[in-house]
């Protein structure tokens, strides 16, 4: 499947079955428990201001975590926690059982930089103005429960 895999157009869905990684700061709690926290899935100011309003992730088959971490530049030593999530699992997350369409999706978000072919984003986590906070907190908490963690070595 990954032999023919390439980055799609901005906003185009990432193919099913792939694993995406989110890089997060390694906290003592995450190091001790091996678990992600809902705060790892909070949109940064840069994410909030982006065209897609998406949480930055990387398709692991195209951009392994150690390569993705290089894009953090001077802050890269802080981002040692790797959160692995299956695209299908993300799409199944829902905060309202009666909602007709799951709120989250994983879409391509190409960067114009070398070795960035795997850049993508999780859309649907941006809370609209005046929307209740609880459903969005629940989405982030569910992603944290689904995430398989690993720790990158210092480099």
C-alpha cells in the first residue's frame, strides 16, 4: 500500500488504514504512564490560524517521527513523545451518538519543504465561537485514549 502512497491535495482525505503521528512534548507523567493526555490534541495558535484549522500530524509511512521532529527546529528536543493513531479510529470518534457524520477527519496538508510529504491534519477539533467546550474536550480525550505512545531518544 505504501509503495504508491504520496501526499494528496490540501484538504483531500488521507487513505484509510494508515497511521498518523502527532508529536508532543514529553512530560514526566507521559513518561511514567506511557499515556497521552487530552492536552496533546489541543490546536496550537498556528493550527488555529491555518487554512484548514487542523491539528498537525504526519503520515508515518511517508514521514517517520524522527524526520517529522526535525521540522520543530530549535524546539525539537522537547518533542520526544510520539502519539500513533490509526486514521480509521480517528474517523470513528464521535461525541454525540445521534450525530449523522463523525466530526473528525484526517486530510492532507502539504508543506512546501523537503521531506514533508507526510504532513496532514486532523480537522474537526476547532471549537466554533459560542459552541460548548465539553464536546470538544471529549473528542481530545478520546484521541488520547486511542493513541499508542513511544518516546524518541534525545539527539
